[in-house]
C-alpha cells in the first residue's frame, strides 16, 4: 500500500503531515511506498533531501504523489483540485474541518475520511490527539509573540538604574492552550492570573501557580460536558462574568484569550469598552480569532492597534507560526493513529466500526457518510 503526503496549499498553512522521522516509521509498518510532494516540508524547515534520506519518494506534483495512493496524510482538508486526484477507496487523514457538504463529497468520491479534530478526548487517544498537540504549541507561541509585541519586560527587573515591574498577564480559557500559556508566561516571569468556566480548570490554573479570577454559580458548576468541553454559557452568565473580569482586565499588560465552545462561534469575552480601559502598550492575543474571536475588536488574520494604543494580535493558525515543532507533533499523531489501526498481515489499515476512536473520527466509509453528526437524517 502507498501513502501520499501533500504540500499544504491553504493560506497561512506552514505545517506538513509527515516528517523524515515518521516517514521511516511508516515504511517500517510495511508500507510499500511513501510519496512526498516536492516542497511539502519547506515551510517547516524540512528539505526534500531529508525525506529522500528517510526513504520517501519525492513526487514532482500532487497528481504524482497521489497516483495509486491507498492512504493520504494531510494537515488541512484537501482543496477541490486535490480531492479530484485522490484515488477511490483511499483513506484520507487530516484536520478536515468537515461539514455535511464536505462529508457528502468524500462519500461521493469513495474516499474514507478520518477527521482527526473529532477524536474523542480519552486516555487511549491522547497520543494521536491533534487538537491537544497543536493547542499546546499555540498557547506557547501566543505568549512568546505577546512578549515580542510588548514594549516592556515580562519579569520584574531590579537594576542599578531602578526597577521594572513584572508584567500582569491574564489568560482567558484554561484548556490545553491556556494552561500552556499560563506556564509559559510564568516561566518568563509574568504575574499570571487566569479564568475559565469549567470547575476543573480552576484547580489546574492554581496548580500552575496562577491566580484564579472569575465568576462562579450553579451554571458554571455544570459547565463541563461529558466529553470534557465547556458548554455554551447563557447571556446572563457571560454578562456576570464580564462584570467580574472587567476591572481586572483594565490592570493587565497582556491578555491571552483561548476560549472555545465546540461547534460554535467563540464566546465574546472582551468588549470594546474593556479594551478602551486598558493602558497604552498593552497587548491582547486572541488565539480564538479564527473561530470568531473572544475579543470584540479582533481582526482575524491581522494585528490591530487601537486608538488607545492596545495591540490586538488576531493571527490565524497559531500552531502554524511554530511550524517545525507543530509538524513534528502532528506527524507523530497521525503515525500513531495509523499504527494503532494497522493490520500487519494485510499491510493495510483496519478501522473496526465498533471502536470508539474510529466512530469518533470516521466521516465516510465505502461511499457512505457514517458519522452520526453528518449523516443525512433518516426519512
Ligand atoms: P477548548 O479549546 O474547547 O476551549 C478552551 C477553553 O476555553 C476550555 O478550557 C473551556 O472551558 C474554555 N471556555 C469556554 N467558554 C468559556 C467562557 N465563556 N469563559 C472562559 N473560558 C471558557 O478546550 P480544550 O483545550 O480542547 O480542552 C477541552 C477539555 O478536554 C478539557 O477538559 C481538557 O482537560 C480535556 N482534554 C482531555 C484530553 C484527554 O484526556 N485525552 C486531552 C486534551 C484535553
């Protein structure tokens, strides 16, 4: 069986779905060939030669890479042109951001599509959890870029010429990205506080040495779903939460927002008035920008400087801003997924229908949409 790795064509996508390290291991599984499209790794600092050395074949274009492929590894969903080139019956694995129309298109093309962003957050799936591996790096990178955009220092600096105070850093949303942002800001010497709605997050914030600032009530005590995600909070809760954090935000030098609610637009946590009350030179990083943004003034994909001199970084694809590390972890996630469901004798993947992970990620199988979230409603 052959596996294809394409060069990502979507805007701002710098990652790649396999590295020389994972190519070697993929071949070790018993794959006949791993074809990597030329230039696929360049934005992550991986030249064709490194893939070749690892045993991959370098294909001159997407069509050549995909010819005869039984498995296709991608970071993002294939473009229409790429989709048309994927052989029928192939297994496509990536962050597919799928909706019903896309699932139908995969089914019509006879492609078995695994959307890795739908992976259940269970212990057994941790090593293939692309959301966690990428969010972790996004949280780190957000703080590094905030520090670079901030015109003062993070740590308190006592010098002969006087003292520079530590930066106040507030992290909103303490999931995987937020917890890493807290840890990174602490390592840099910031004075860190954080908020979340899930009760479990409060303890995690404190265990990292940050202060918890937030509003709690009956609603927040039930804010975590069985899958571990936050529920969408009521307008009334969000208003009370805003009242509690508004005064705190006004005293912050850095605000990092990471709050997401599965399948919805990101909750609006920072209003234009809150930004207006911040000091000039403060920096806001909105990691949720692509999902609609946690901050009212965020412009997705851009940095804006407000009238009162606050910088708001709303870049898209935060893990893509640390591409070599993001690709390394992402590639390992996909390798682990394939290795977990690899049939050694058949030298092919076998995805048992009853497996919880397979049920979570598989959109289509044998020309049918099988995922309950996207399957057409039964008449
Ligand atoms: P996420 O990206 O969906 O959301 C980020 C954070 O925003 C979450 O902590 C969420 O509670 C918070 N949030 C949502 N609405 C908010 C609001 N109005 N105000 C403040 N914060 C708000 O979350 P994630 O990082 O993907 O983590 C989701 C859950 O999955 C967590 O419970 C995490 O511990 C868990 N998890 C489990 C595993 C595993 O066991 N395999 C792996 C990774 C994550």
